C-alpha cells in the first residue's frame, strides 16, 4: 500500500511540474503557479510520512532477500565444515509475508535453570510415547493428507512401532515442502537424524498458521509411536511466524527443542520452564536478520530455555539468508536433545 501511494504522489508531482512549465505558453495556467510552494510542501510531507511508516508496516525486517537454500547430497561433506551448493532459483523472498508475532514474555527464569518436574503435570507426560499405530513407511518422502493439512512425510525404513521414535515438525521456506524434504533427506545422516520422522509443511501455504502444525502433530502421534521427550520443531524463513506460534505458544510443552532458522519475525515463549515442568532447548539462525534472532533468543533465555554457547548462531552462513552452512548447523543442533 505504501509503495502504491508513493508512486501516485510522484506521478501527481511531476504532472504538476509539467503544468507549471507550460504556463509560459498558456496565459490561462499562470494563476496556478502561485500554488507551487503549497503543493511541493504537501508532497514532501506525505513522502517523508510514508517513509517513516516502514517500521510500522513491517514489524521485523526480512533478511537479505535471498532465496532459500537447496542442499545437494553430492556437495555436502559429512563434517562440521560441510558446504553445500545454493540454487539461485527464482530469488523469491518473504517480503510480502507477515513479519511479526506479538507474544508477551512471561515471568522469567535464568537460562539453564534446573526445574523440579516431580510436582508438575507435564503435557505430554515426561518419558514414554504416544503409542500411535497404523502409519506407513515413506523413506523417500510422500505427500500425505494429515487431517486436512498437506505435508510431505518422511518415515525411515528403520521405523519401529514397538518403541518410541523421534519426530521433527518442519515449516519450509519459500523453497516449498518438496524441496525442504529433499534437503532433510540429504543432511539428516550427517546430523545424526537418520532415524527421525520428518513432517514438512509448506511455509508459504501455511504462513502464520501454527494451528496447522498442531493438527499435524496430533495426526502423527495417533498414527505413529512418537517419543514424548524427543519431538522437535524447525521453522525456516517463510515458515517463521507459524513456527513461533506453534512452538512458543500453541504446543510449547510438546517440543524438546526448537530452532528458528532464517528468521523474519520474533516472539517470546508463552510459558517459562517452571510452568512447563521442564526446560526446552532453543536457538535461532539469523540468516542476516540479527535483530529478530537476538529477540527470539533473549525471550527463550528469560523463559529458562537451555541454549548452546553460540546463541543466536553466529558461525558460517549466519549473515546470509538461505545459507546451507547455517541449515546444516540447525539440523546438527537437535541430535541428543530431550525434554529430560
């Protein structure tokens, strides 16, 4: 809206200037020239007012406007310094997506606070699993209708319904659910996540829709035997707002760990560790948006989340939106994380 109004003001101003210049050739227009200072003043006032509205219209700046990463298995080395190729793609950005989630931070605990869960009613209970059954095995990924929500579901061939299984809910960036699923399949083995069930939602299609993720979580817990203590959440770029809503509000107690990657918004946890009955793990990958990443990590810290030493992430790729290095670091963060 701001851009359209500014364009119209530019057009009107230069049309008026053209009219003034023609007064030398048309005596009937000479009377208009005395309004030039007034119109010019109005033009400048509106222009600077609209420029000042940038922070109101876009609550948190989007990263550098780059497309989201495409990680190739052939280019990704299995080590901490792994690099992967970035597909230039269409260069889509999240500039037109919602960029703010307004949660209020609750009373704070120091980061790493030890929580006595013996008297807490944790949901779901600490230990154990969902006991779900009936779901299929999809090692290569399959598009599945999860109670009305479309997901790309990866269930490894090692899935065993008789024991608890790790699960990760993922909101993709602008690359979409299919490409994100391919990225996960390529990187999971190097991150120690080859046995994890991945459920990928398209971050553009479900932008800001944390409830869709909650529906998927319920569906998977009913159809697969999911570990209560090893359920994770990853959101990227276009999926930021939905991930923040799901992981820090709607189903906060279900997630042992949450990494918000290539962020374009920020929010704080609804409940702190003492209210949850355990201290979740958390971190954020800036992807160039250090302001939003700092805000997310600060909120987690105040709520008693367990954070790694490098929080928010500041290593290779942290300043680039869609960086494969940062994406790999995000996945490596989850292995070994538990609510207990």
